[in-house]
């Protein structure tokens, strides 16, 4: 079977039944964030994260808040493209304190975290997300970020429920090409963002996972000629589930790709080119050439994780729903391999 028969969900649906298992009605994809992730039970297996990545003209800025039942973590990092100055700050919140961190069940509900080290506030109001981050010690400087992220009303987003079985499943939401304005200030250096050229990507995840996880994820959100274009590709973790997280966005309209994509790359050298192609057809034919590698390793006894996230450029072509070919040239984006025992 070349294409998966992915069901489209069009009304508000709960992810779980009363026992905390997967609600079969939730299996499918939606163009709006209408899945309510009412996770319960499954102690130590619940995974929740909100990951924001903002592409500025000079820097990439990213904020993650995640909660794994036994601990919560925050990651903040930035990369200056030209100088390749990179810094990442990680804060681990032990189980007891992690209880103070409430991870919402809906995609655009507020998240806040604050301790001696960092303050993160993510609020949503009238189709806009306000992302504020401060830290007194960020690469021996002060960090102050204030970004206003727009969610254009007509835009579609990718919202997918991936079923392994009734007890293990994941809801993933990928919201692309969100125009972003504001600033990130590190020490006395300010980086400005304007909503004509700067776009944010949200990766929202809620699910019950097996002990071992492995995935690839490729994404980009940029202005391509006069259009807002977003790419989202996932591999490995969705194999065999009948669902994919593969989609292309052009000016807010989503083409859902109902086919697995293959990621071909050299695990002994992640800086070599990557190839992303649809498994059976020529719908997606892309290469990705990295110029920077971020490695994030976590080893906290219960949880081990290793991420190789590359920043670089996509080239190639994608066939859209209407049969037109979308040509991609030097499109800035990210691609990653993530292996976890959690």
C-alpha cells in the first residue's frame, strides 16, 4: 500500500477514554488543534512537551518545556548563523518541584515555569502567542527574549494521533510558518525579529510512550519567493502505525502526505548530506546540507536521550495536492535524529 488511509478528524475529540487508554475515535489527523490530550494514569510513561523554534534573520532561538512524570526539563538555546556562536542552557526540575509545572492538554493553552535560574512564560491571546524568557546567567550574560507569534486565522496546522496500541500512543501537533516579531537580547546584543521574514514552529507532544524511542524529524518554515512555506517530515517512530506526520504548508494551506518518508544519512558523520524521499513515489525528493550540529545528551539514570539536531539547507522538490511542483532552493531548516530510553 503506497498511501495510508489516514482519517481526517473535524470535531473536538478527546485523546483518551475514561481508563486513560487511547480513544479509537481520536486516531487520525486534523487541520486544526481540536484534540484534547486528557492523559491520565500510566505513571512514569506519560511524555509531554512544548518545543518552540524561531527562525530569525541572524539567529535561531529555541525554547522547550517537557515533563516526563519523574522529572521536568527546560532547554533554551540559540545559534547565530554567521559566527556559529551557540549556547544551550538546560534546567532539570526534580519530581517534587516538577509538580508545580502544569502542562496543558490543549495545544494553545498557557505554560509557565519559573525558578532561580530561568523564567518562561508562554501565553496565547486572540490568535497570538506571547513568548517571554529571562535568565540572569545565559552564557555568562543576561537573556531577555520577548516574541509575539501570530497564528493567522485561516492557517491550517498538522495535528496527528499516532497509535502503537491502546496503551501506547502519541498526539503530535506541528504548527508552521507562524509570523514572529520581537527581540532576543543577550547581554548588550539585540537580535530583532520582523513578521515579514521571521517564522516560528511549534512542536507540541502528548503521549504514552514505550521505554525506547527513536525518530527522525525534518522541518523548515521560511519565506520562499513570495510565499510562506513550511515543511514537516517524520520517520521511524510512525512506521507501521498507518499514520504519518508528513505535510507541506504553502501560505497556510496544508498538503498532507499520506506516505512514509525515508531519511538516509550517515550516522558516523551527521554533517554529510541527508536525503528525504517518499518511500514509494516521487512526491518528496529533498536533500539537506547541514552547516551546524547540535548534540544534546541527557543521562539521568531513568532517562537517557541523545539528539543530533542539524541546522542547514533543504534543496529539491515536493508535489502538492493540486499537482503543482513546489521547488525548494537553499531553504533554511533543521533535521534531527533522536534516540531515547525514557
